[in-house]
């Protein structure tokens, strides 16, 4: 039985020889604080997994236990552990924000037959929410469009991304985001793949597209610079291959460098 315990958005982990583990119930016996909002979230291998949070940070943690941010976990942990930690994080955020009915204000109850919260007064039901976002690699001849977000470190470039708005299809979202952020038109939008992105609750849906028309004009709201990059002229820093952004860029590089040794 594994316990994903959060305090202030950070996850309690066991660190041994630089490897990250999720604590079991036994590891938590010396934790001098109460677990609340416990909920079953599925299995990791053969182990049932639960998420909970502590409302008070203990003065001292048992040896080997520490609170880590999800981003650090993303860099340091195995894929399956990170995926379940991301799920736990999103479910705990949902539990925290749906303790009361959004329609009538009465305290909600967990449904017993599914992962949902139900209002005992008006019957309103809520499920964990995810926020879909598109992410797109735009190719023009032998170049890819990469942009620097105003919040990115200098020289870090990535593909474009943006949240889906109510009422639009994913393809319409790709066209709108690209037009808003860099002022160009795209065509041949094709599905590439997807990735859960729990920062805080996104599902990234990846596409490839071809340049159709227009000149790059960055919005200066989200982006500070965007340009076309060829495979031998890539920016100094690009996303890692564990992210769908990194996989999209890798896809472009493989297409444009078929004869280069790997
Ligand atoms: Zn209600």
C-alpha cells in the first residue's frame, strides 16, 4: 500500500541513495501529524495507492522522509511513479477545491461507486477536472517554429502551446493559438500524441502542422521571440525528451536528419 501524502502542494517521499520511493503505511507511523482527505486512486504494479494531505507540517520528519515538489520528482523519479504522483496531485487539488457544493454551498460527500463528489442537498456531482491544451510543431520546408516564452530562461525555446477554449475543436484551437501568438496560418494539422501534465491539471494534446501563410509577429504577451530553426541551427536549450514538447522537436529532427549518425 503506497501513500501519496501532500503538504502545501509538496509530496512526501522516501529518498534512499538518491532514489525516490513513495512511502508505505509503515513509513508514516512516525509522522507526527494526522492524514486527512484520504482517497483511493488506483494501483501502481500490485500496490494499492492512496492520496491524503496533512494540514500541519511536523516540526521534524522521520529520517529518510522529505517533502519534494512535483517538478523535482519529474526530473528525478521513474515514469510510473511520476505518473501516479501526478494523478495523486491532481486528485488532491480537486478534493481540496470541492469540499463544498459549488451550486448550493453544502459540504459534499465522496461517492462510493466512482471517483466523484456529490452534494447531499441538491445532488450536484463533480468529477476531477482536467484542462486540455494543444501543443504543436509547425514545420516550414526544413525548419521548425520555436518560440521563447516570456517566463522561460534566456535561450530556452519550445513549440507553441495553449489551452482549449469552450466550444472549439482541438484543430480550431491549434489555428487560433498559432494565429494569436505568432500571427501565421497553418494547414495539415495532424494528431501526434498526448501527455498528462499535472502542473496543475493539464492534458497536453500534441499536433504537427505545416506553415500555410503569413509572417511571424509575436504577441509580446506570452512570447518574447519566435523564429524558424533548422536542424543544424537549433537554440541552445530545448525541452527534454520526457516531455511531449521534446518529443515533437525530436520528431522534426529525425525527419530532417535521416542520414546523420545517431
Ligand atoms: Zn448542492
